C-alpha cells in the first residue's frame, strides 16, 4: 500500500507537467460509453506533440488506466459482497419471520385442539343432561300411565259392583 501511495504521488507530480503541456493541443475528452466498464488504452498511442516525454506519457496513461481498472474491479467486488451480505440478511430475516409464524400457527392449532376438547366435553354433558331429562319424562309418563290404569280398574270394579254404566262411555255413539 505504501508503494501504491508513492507511485500515485509520482503520477500526481507528473500530471501538472502533462496538463500544462496538454491543455493547448489536447483532443477533446472521449465520449462515455453506456456501460461503466473502463476501456484499455489503444496500443498505438501517439503523443500530441512528439517531445521527449512521449514514452513517459504513455506509461503514465497506461498506469492510470490500470489503476482505474483496479479501482473498478474493487468497487464491483464491494458491491457484490454488499449485495450478498444483504441477501443473506434478508434470508435470515425471512426464516426468522417464518419460524415465528409457524410457532404461532402451532400454538393456535394447540389452542383450537384444547377448545375442541372442551366443546366436545360440553356437548357430551349436554347430551347426558338431555338423556337424563328424557328418562325423567319417560318415568313421569309411565307413572301417570300406571295411575290411570289403576283408576280405570277401580272405576271398572265399582261399575261392576253397582251395575251402572259410566257417563263418559262412547259419547260419539250416543250412549
């Protein structure tokens, strides 16, 4: 890193010399391409003026292009690493959220199952209560039937003993 700093300082020291000699006859800057990829310098660079620094200018230009390309590759790598890190974080976040939702769903299912058991027990209790009430009603009807039969037997015995007919006998036939 120290060597790069020294080389960069040398390049910067040379650049003012280049700029002062280039500003008069320098061609317009090249048009940027739509992509951000740096293009290597042409193989046959001819200095604008054929001075003795022309070889040095070529070396400086090539070095500048190499530094730009290295910087570009470094920036691409940084962007790739940053995107990969973000994607990994998003994946972890997604997995965490899914796990929380699945845990909530499992808890809800357990609560539903518990509630289902409680409701089933309530329904069984209601069915037992209905069955008990029906048994009681049947017992009342049977008791009433037994009482009615006893009354009918007693009335029939009375009518047999006295020889009279009951008043309510076959009202529809006129007796």
